[in-house]
C-alpha cells in the first residue's frame, strides 16, 4: 500500500472530488482527517470511508476552511489523535454563483471577492496550520487544486485569477517549505462534479471536443493524480503544476 499508516487531511471531503481523494487514500492504507462545510455531505463520505477503514483511523469534523479558528480545531484534534499529519490536500474551491460562466463585465465586486476567498483563503489557513507539524516531523506532502484555466479563459475572469493565485501560492510554498515538504498542484480540466449541472449542453459538448481523450474528467482521475503526488513515488517533485485535463494545457 502506497500510503500505509500515513495521515492525510482532505478538505472539501463532502464534495465529489474530495470524497474520491479520501476514498482512494483509504484504499492505499492512509488514516484520514476529513472536513467539509456541510455536515450532511461530510457524514456521507464518513460512512463510505468506514467501509474501508476502522473508526479509530478516521477523524471527521465539520468546519469551514475559511474560518481560521475552525480549521485550527480540526488540525489540533487530528494531531492529538494521530500525533502527526503527513499529507494535506486543499480541495475547497469553486464558484458560488448559480451562473458559472460570466464575462468580466458581468462579474460584480461581491462575486469577485467571494471567488477569491473561496479558492485562496482556506488553502492559506490549512497550509499555515499544518506546515509547522510537517516541519517538526521532518516530512510532508501538500497538494493544492487549481484549474487549467489559470492562465486565462473567457467567462472565467474571477475563477481563473483565483486559481492562478493557487498556482502561484503552490510555487511560493514549495520554495519556503523546502526541502522538508513537497508542495504540488493539480490543474483539473472539466470534472464531472456539481459544476457540470450549471453548464448548458452546448458548452459541455464544446469542452468535450477540445479534449484529446473525448470525455469529461471523473473525480477518480483527480484522486489518482493526488495519490501519486501524496506517495513517495513523487519524492523528487515539488512546485509542479500537474494537468489532469484529457490533454488540454493552460494557454491563451
């Protein structure tokens, strides 16, 4: 097992991507610390994880990663129970607006601020709280989630800019936390999550045609990439942005 007895902290674990990552890590022998802003979604993932691991190998606490004190409580409880955190996966992100794609003329200040906060603030909070533990133990893997749109895409002015921030933050953290902690980033293409429900069929078909593999991504595709970056197989990789996008690469 590639993550045998490693302790992995996964945020946004109630969503399709976070859940897939948590389940994949459990299959590979990890102990899990999971959190989500939704108690119901978190409990659903918790029940699925308990089919793969014993209850004493799981910590599940509802929290908003946008609230520093709430994240602190989760990290302290995890460290108290397991006496370490080996892996951090910052999954939380997205767009709250029911209309995902908007021109820069349609994006108002409220949406801009919400998108920046949702995609960046939790990553900062979790990194600041978990990094000291990893540095003290002399080992750590951090994985952030950006998007292939981080170099610009029409209709995603706020989201692309926020995820460009995640990509930049990843590289800065990789430098500041080296050589002890590997910090990498996954840049997904369009993955079959709740985002797909907010997009029209023509947009989805256009995106599908752009991919070399002719399909949308599955949350398991992201989970498998996260597993590689969390394992010691990626020991000599840090500060890297890994596309998981069916062949599409960020570009203007």
